[in-house]
C-alpha cells in the first residue's frame, strides 16, 4: 500500500512519520506538498504535527485554505483512511473533517511528555491491533491540545463510538479525557499524541506501531476483498 504524508510550511514531524512508515512498517510512502491538488494513487493520508503557517490566527486555521485541502476532503469522503496527528488533528477540525476544536492547554503551558492512553474503541480501523481498555504509552508535545466540543456533539461522539483514545491523566483539560476521535464514518482519525514517536523501544515505547499496523491491516484486507 502507499501512504501520503502532507507537508505544510511549518510542519516538523513529517520525517518522523516517513521513517515510521518506510523503515518500521516497510510500506511505500511519499511526501506530498501542500501546493498539490491531487491525492490520486494513495491508500491512506497522514497529516503530521508541527506549526503549520506558524500557528497564526489559530492552530491549523491557515493550513485549511491550502491547495491540497479540497483533495483531502474528497479523499476522506471516499472512505479511505486519514490520520491527523497533533497539528494534523487541528487541521482536520479547521477543515470540517472532524467536530470540535483544539484550545489552549488548561495550564497555558506547552506540554512535552509521555502519557498513558486508554484504548476506548478497539474496533476502529485505527485501533484494531489493540484490545479494548488497553493502556498504551505515547508522547505528547503541544500547547493547544485541549479538545473541546459542546454537549450535543459529545453525546454523538459517545453514541457513535467515535472516541478512540482517552487520556488516563488528562494533561491538557480535554473534555471527557479525549485524546483521539474519528468522524462518524470512522475513516478519519485526529489525535494529539504522537504514535510516530513511539515505534521503537529505544524511543521509550513502541505502542505507536499498533495504530499504523491497524491502518495497514484494514487497507490490505479491503484489497483482498476487492481482488479476491
């Protein structure tokens, strides 16, 4: 399968993702500029962390108007996997692909540390390699990671099982301890923790592999069905 990694001005985690996909997962991967207007030929799209456009206005707010975004919206509409990490999550909310918004951490400080997460839904295409309620350890590094949505939206997220990962200790004040959510269709995931920074034990955790493995398993199982 082939992954696309979108690169915006100010992205700084794209090479971490590239390494995770090419060297750890042994899958094909390509960096795609924000200036492009097509995602043809890709099976999954990854949106990296960083500070797109310097986080001016709001995190992800300017990136939402990049030339690649209409292609990303069409890609998501097709049902193929899209994963936005940290700033990528912020971009997904700004682009209308996920509900809610990311606000300043309640501490008003940038937080950089490893956090335990609870797998709240092990049946999604992003989490099938895990067990329900499994604790995984992933690093976070953000100043605007406080996920917020209104109560009606939260009710829908819970009812549709869209909350995939929760913080055990909620370091940023996110509503309902939310660390990662999907759209209603289940093919777009936004998460603040960085799985690409947890793909080898030498990094302190290899739990991030499970997220990428889940995506690979999903895409390849669909290929078998399509061509079987």
